[in-house]
């Protein structure tokens, strides 16, 4: 099988929030990415645009002709509602014409689009819709291994870095010799990990069943880091969050938040409650079926400087009496150690 | 348009829990039902099998030949997972052969079944999948009318009568001259009301958006009674429950429970917490975005006798200091009056 040579398409959307799919594929699959495509940002690179500092920066190109070796176009954005921007159609068709596969995590499936489908068939390329699924399992709470520690990242809003925290803590645990596995539940996580299920695109009745299925499949590992989605206080996505929480049945939570995020993304009329209330809500809902507690706090401090980030970190550690860090700014060690300490202290083994 | 003459298919499943779709179509659409089909229960009728006491009992037949005037076969069960029982295939094909339309509320769509589809096309009949939808709205919390009172039925488990309570209270309000509307969110409710959306069969990200959409569409009525689904404590369906709660943004809740229901339906290892805890959980989650309170309690007392039901009703009224009744045993008046009192007292008008 030919290895992937990816162009990340972010045309008009090359900033860290809108382009989080591209940013994280570049962060964790750097070796597969040859360029970013955004004709409005030519001359810049992934470091300038996304502040991704791992590996060599990825150059921005204006046209697919500039990346003749590329064999895959990856749609690099995650807009609410998951629609394909109208202006992207001709770029996608161009890529198909160049015999490139197209990978998408959007709710609008490429394979449901007659024009794309026809072009892809003619060119003999694949249209990969990462969110497409036909999951129909119901959560049964049977067969969960008591010796597998399930850690779940939850947060005060969507798009605050729960996936990044899950990946960084998983990698940190592996470096220290633990058998840990990242359980991807969103399109970007799936593109990075190569497996997982797109929780938010499953028929509602079967979301917790899908989360449970992933846990059952991978619980031979010592520790699972299950990527969270949305937030219990987000009026549009709270149900996805709760299905996932109850489906993966965690014994431990890492609570994620972003400094300066005061209102819910996409529903700016809704204020986000204080973090202490969010923590109580998650612990209440997580404890209905088994014992579960928040064991650490992940801070996303991308919008503030180092001094402000350090001050907030000290403040939040004092307020909650818990380990806390920004996994990108500070490294994940404090949270990795919190997971190990919780594992070793025991008492979490009940199903 | 020819009026429907329905045979309710419940073959092998003619009891109130499994056959709740049939029981409620008979309860609220009696004029359209000509027979129940269950060869294992011949000689009995809907009153014997479902304890539905409104209207004349519906006879049970063993074979479609016994209902020559029927033009619609309605699949009358709602099993977890929503699969069509294998033994029903030949009855469905027989109905299609007799030029009957087939109406189904199951997750397994008739229209996705090649054999059914081909037979229906040949016979020129309709296969109606009530749960089929392509909803893709995201909840935005915009445009909610402050003068429309949204009452939502919630409960301690699934299948405890939230739909029946919603319909009975709506009808009770109408009788007293109020402009009330039942908002159906499940397959049976949709079959009864003729509109609504199958909340549990919508892609997870869009469930709250679908609930919001129904509210926006019908908020010219004075009062909406939004049918609840599942329960916040049901590990398989809690996310559906929360999406619906946050999507329909109620100012008032009616808390439903069944006497003697101790464990979660389908996941019997999970104990249902005490009703007072359930009430706290719903009020906590409902109050994140606006003020909302439980204004009455609906008791399902079908498993106990009149004396035990009366004793429980007195007990629960004393415990919670709220109106409480079994809408089928006692009539819905106490809950209807609670809704009217809440409406008239005011203070709920904030969005």
C-alpha cells in the first residue's frame, strides 16, 4: 500500500479553531503531510498559522500543482454542522482529477454527493467519509473488565483540546512504560489514531452503545484514554457528551477548560458556568452507575502569555487541590503522573 | 384519500410493555383500528391484553384473511434496538401482497429491506418508516417565544408512560379551553399525533436541534407538552434524554415514574436511584440555561391495585408537596390544573 502524502485543505480557514482538524493532523501525523492548501495565506506555514511547534513547519501552497507528489486531500476543518464550504467544491474536484483520494470528517458526506461520487468513480480514487457509520449497538454495561482503567476527558465547552489532552496523556503513559491506548471519538482523533468511532454522527439511541463497544474492544490495555466530546452545559451537544460519558463508564475524569472561554461556542447567549459547577455536574452524572472522580485538570492557555498561564495554573491547583497543566505549554507529565497515581492507589477496580 | 383501516401486528408480543405502540394507537386512534393480529391470542381482545378501556375492545385475529377491509398493517411493538422479529417477515409480505400499506416505527427500516421494497413496488403500496429522517439542524437557542409555556415530561426510566401523560394533559388542557399542543418525539406519538420527530433515531449532533425546531414551529400555541424520552439515569439512552431536555428548553417539568420499577429497563444490573434524586438531577440539568422546575408528578400504577395506588399517591404528594396522579387511573385533572396554575402564576416568561 502506497503511503499517504497529504495536502491539508484549509482554504480561507487557516486558524487554530476552525482549522483544528488540519492543525492536529499536522501535530500528530507530521510525517504524512506535504502541504497546507490556502491561497489566502501563501508564504506562511503551519507554525505561523496554528502554532504547532512539533516537527518542521508545513508550507502553505496556493494550488495543488505545487504538490505534485501528493496522493491525498484531507479536508482540514470542523465547522459546526459539518458542511462543505461552497468554494471548496472545485478544489475537491481538481484533487479527484489529479487521482488523489479525498478524506473528510464533515457531516456532509462526500459519498452522498453525486458529482464527487461520479468523478471519483471515473478517476478510480477513494472518497473517505470518516464520520460515516451504521452503528446499532445498545449499551448493556456487560463485560467491562474491572482491571482496565478508563480515563475520560471532559470539558466546559466543545473545541477546547480534549482530544489533544487524551493523545498527549496516552503518549506520556506509553513513554513511562504503561500499556495505554487512545480511544478516538471524533473525526480528527480517528484520522490520527487510525481507528475509533465518530460519536456525534451516530444515531442517538446507539451513541452510548458505540462508546461501550470501543471500550470492550480495547480493554486488554491497562489504561484507556477516551476522548470526550462537547460539554454537559452546551445546549446543542450535551446529549452527545452524556451518551459518551455513560457509554465509556470511566472511573476517572480529566476536566479540560480554556482560559477566557466565557460563553458556549456557537450559542454565545449561553454563559458557561464556573468550573467548580461543571466539575460537580460531571461527577454527579458519572457517579450514577459506578464510582468516578475528576483526578486532574487540563488547562488550554493558548490565548494568554506565559506569566498569565502560570498564574492561572497556580490558582486552579489551589482551588481544586488537583494536578493541573497545559499539556502543550507545560508538557503532560503532571496529568500522566495523576493517572499513574490513581491507577496505583487502587480502589477503582469495581465495574 | 382513503381513510386508514389498521391491523395492529403484535404476533407473540401482545402485552402492554412490548406492545405499547399497538396499545396506544388503539387508545388514541381507536376509530382507525379494525383488528389486532396475534395467532397466539385468538379469542381475546385489546381490553384483555392491554387494559385499554377507552372505546370498544379491538378483536384479535389469527390471519389477515379475517380483516378483508383492512388497508394498513401497523407494526405494533417497540423492542429495544428496534429490530423486526424474524417470524414477522412472512406476515409483512402477506400484507403487501394484499395491497396493504405497512407502517413501522422500528429502527430497522422497511425501505432498506430489498425484499419488502421490491414487493411493495410490485404491489403499489407504501412502506412508511416513522423513524426515518434526515434532520440536520443544530440547536441555537434563538427565537424562543417567552409567552409560550413549554412543559416537558421526564422520568426515572424509559417506557413508563411519558407519552400517555403528555397526550392526556394536552387533551385535558384543550377541554378546559386552552390552546395546547402535544409535541411527539417518539414513533408511537408520531403515529397518534400525525406529526413530530423521532428523536432517538436522529444523528446525535442534531437531536437537540430537532427538538428546538419542533418548539419553534409550534410555539404559536399557548402551551406545548413535549413528550420525554428515556431517563438521565438510563446508561443506554441518557444522552437522548438530555439532548431533548436542552433542545426543547422547558420552563416546567412533569416527573413520571412507575410504581415497582427498581432497575433500568434493559440493563437490569443498574438500580434506579430514588425519585427525589432523579428530580434533583433533572432540575439541575434543566436549569443550566433558564429557570425550570418540576410542577407535578405522574404515577404509573398499572402493576398495583387501587388501594396501593391511592396510598402511593398520598405518599408521593406528601414527600414532594406537589400535585400527583395516575392519568389513566385517576384522570389527568390534577396535572392539568398544575399546568394552568403555573401558567397563570407567571414568572416563567423569560426565555
